[in-house]
C-alpha cells in the first residue's frame, strides 16, 4: 500500500494501480516459481480485506477464493458475473468498521454496508440459495452460510459476538477491541481455500 495513512487503493478511486501491481506480481511469481494457477487465493484484514474483494472482482479468472477479515464489502463495481467464493469474519463490536454499517472510523473513513447485508449481496452475486443456514459455532461465534451457489462457490460469514477489529485466533490488540480465541480465522480460511481449490 501507499499514502498516509498507508493503504491499498481501490480500482477507480486513486492514482495508484495496486490491483495492476498485484496482477504483475502474480505474473512474475507464475513465471519464476511453480504455481498452481487454479489455487490462487487472496486474503486481507480491514482495508486489505476490502481490497482483496475488489481484486477478486477485477481478476475473477485468477482468484479461486477470497477471505475477508474485518471488512465485508461487496464491491459496487464487481466487473464479473462469475461466482466468487468468500469466507468472512466480523466482530459485532468493531469500532473501526461498524457491524451494522455506516462510516468506517479509521483509515480512509469510507461508507461501509451492514455486514450481513454484504454477505447476502455476495450470495446473490454467486447465485446461492436465498436463505442462509445459521448455526452456533461456539459460545460467542455463529456462522451464516449460503450454499447451492453457482460454480460450487460458497459464502460463509463468521459473526464474532463482542469481537472487535481483530483477527480471530491471533494476538490480542486491546486498542482494537476483543479478539476471540474460540475460532482461528487462519485455520478456517485455509480449510475453505483448499475446498474451493478442489472444485475449480
């Protein structure tokens, strides 16, 4: 990222083509290394989360699945109708990116949608079942999962009740709110990515 505060620039919203940079980086990695191009995934936190979703919309033929932590934002200009598998984690007490929507309170202070509404928008984009399955994952974590999506994609949201603007299962960062240790976002993301890679 660039700028101050340092951040990823969304396509069409600045002079820096971060999406183009990452596309070129992927080209270089594929040229120099052994890359399974059906198993390229993108994950991000906060601004990086929103950018990861933008990137998947911009490069749907290259991204097998996306993980969004701390900001679930269906891009208004998703330039593809191809299904994009999404896994997301959001805290209900996130003081930076409000769970019920509004304006982000840190970084660029951009408008953000309600989290469950954004999940529904992704599900609609992916042609999933209209009604999600809602389950209790643990005492303070519940899931909202859409299935029967086009292209065997999926949209899965982990709602962290009382959680802040943090990465579930990682270190505690008190100034960003509570960090749950009832679920590991890293483990769940990897399992999701592996499953999606197998159907691409």
